[in-house]
């Protein structure tokens, strides 16, 4: 069967044609190895997976020879496992020869955040972030939401969406890891997430960090999942876990390094001195968050379920995080909150200062008042405010005012029908 086309592939090909080294960063089991294997379609290549003990031993014992393999590009999966010696050897190779397309490196930890790697390869490397599937990839969409809303805000709206509340709940609780999309058994799904979390904590984090209380990390990420719609307060987390704040801060940094959590920084402005500056932190996959909260789509069907709002916000954050990696122009993903209790769930901003505001509502029938903070933002920003969206679980694009749109959540993937959601994965 054909593989799901990854929207990051074209970016990888373009960067590899111009730069000496490209690093593909992303969580374990997101499809990095499959993407790297596809690099062989560019021509001759050497592929080495440092998950293989024999390959890892060679890379550690003789990094200079390992780095000089032919033909190029030399594709090295899980580069962080070989440590600084191999990275320094790669640096030497590309400093002697400035031809583009020499190395593609990947890792399940953030290359620039791993304490065991001191060499950043600055000036020699470009980065491609690869996350589990965006819904746009699974439905064959363009992934262009974050470009479209700036270019033509009304273009992402449709009179009606084929998606129902039930469809969204299943999507949220399933998550987006390729392997999970094969699973139909609730038991298999829970078992997979448990094993995945155990592996990342016991193997990947311990590989680069000294963790004295590893048993607290699952509890910490569960607290992140439970507090998705609010700002994390270190002192409160520390008190809940029986740890000191410095340890909690370190453990959160480790979880970010292995891509299990990510943050939306606070967006600041020059028209309010009462803005709060704390980031909002999310689990990067809504299926994993649902597992941590021990809820499924059936449970979320109950009106007013307390977990739905946070899980929906987690899902939208993860989708926007993926979509910002596909943009033609740089877009930042932030949130806004001030001490006057005004809040906008997500702010997209370009370097020219233009802004998109996004509110997320776990309702099929949002109310005009749900856009009050978007209207406040519009009135204060003037022409910098490109558009505001209230994304909801209904199927209808509701009437809106000046640059404010009430549109179904499926706008994030061009409203492509749920029938196109079955991924084409290899046996």
C-alpha cells in the first residue's frame, strides 16, 4: 500500500538541495525513519540507524570513518545516541567540503536541547520538525491553513462541514501517531500509549538526563494534560507531586526535549500593561492526553464533560503546531491572557506584525459572546488584526461580523470529509 504523503518531505528535499546538513527532529514513532528512507529516492544514499547496536558501536568506536561513508547523503537515524564525537566528526567533514546534501540526521530528542550534545553545527544545518500526522495529511489536504488565513481569511470557511461532533471526539481520543491509527481495540490503544510513555521515559530521557524520581514523570505529564486550558504554576505542580520546583522545571524541560509536551508562549502587545507572561503547556498528542486522563470518545459524549474543553484545546494546539511547520512564511504560535480576564486561546503572528486570533469552543452552537475577546483584540490592533476565528464542533459556518468568523473545527484541514481519514499505511 502507498504511504501517507508527508507534507514535510518537500521541505526536506529543498533544504537538502541547498544546505550541507538537514536535521529532522520529532517524537519517537512519528514517522521519521520512513521519511528518511524516502530520501533514497533522491539518488544514491547511505542509511544508518543507530537503534541498531552494531551500527551504534561502529559510530562510537570510529566516528571519523563512520562520518566519511559514501555515497552521500549519509542518513543517520537517532544521531544523539552516538554523542558529541560523531557530531564533531560530521562537522569536520562538511567544513572540508561545502557541497550541499551531505548529511540528513534525525533524532527523537531535540538536537539543540540534548545535554550530551555540545556541538550545535550552527551555520551548517537546517531543521525540519516532523510530528505525527496532521489531519490535513490524512485527508490529502494542503496543510495550508496558516498561510490561507493571512492571505484570504474567508477562504477557510464553508457553508457546511461534513464533520459531526462524534467524528471530532473520535479524532481527539485516537490521536495521530501512525501506529495508533491501525488500532481498533480500546485495550490495544491503552496498552500502546502505556508502552510508548514507559519507553520514552525509561529509555530516551534516561539516555541524556539523570532522573532520580522517574516515577513522578507520568504523574507530571498527566497534570499537564489535566491543566491544558490554563497556565502551569510550578509551585502548584511541585506541591501536587511532592517535588521541589527546580526538579519539576527540569522534568518539564526533559518532556519538551523528547517532544511529549510543548508550550505556547505568551503573546505581548503595547496596548496593555496587564498581560500575563506565563506560557501555556500542552501534551503534544490529544490521544496521549486522553489516555492520561483515562477518557475515551464514549465518555466525552456526555454533555458538559469536564475533560472535553482541555482535550479539544490540546488537539487544536497540536494541529496548529504541525501546520506552522508547513507555512511559506514564518508564523509564531502564542496565546494571550491578561489580568482583566481577557483571553484568546491562540495567536498566530507573522514577522510583519499581522495577527490571527483563534478561540476554541467545545460546542456545536457557539454564541456571539464567545468572540468578545477577539473583537476586543481587533479593535485594539486595527489593521494588524487580519482575522479572528471561533472554531467549534458544529457543522455550520455561522454569521459573523467584521473579520470575525464562526467556523467548524474542520477548517484546519480544508473541511475534507471524514471518509478520507483512513490512512494508507504499509503492511
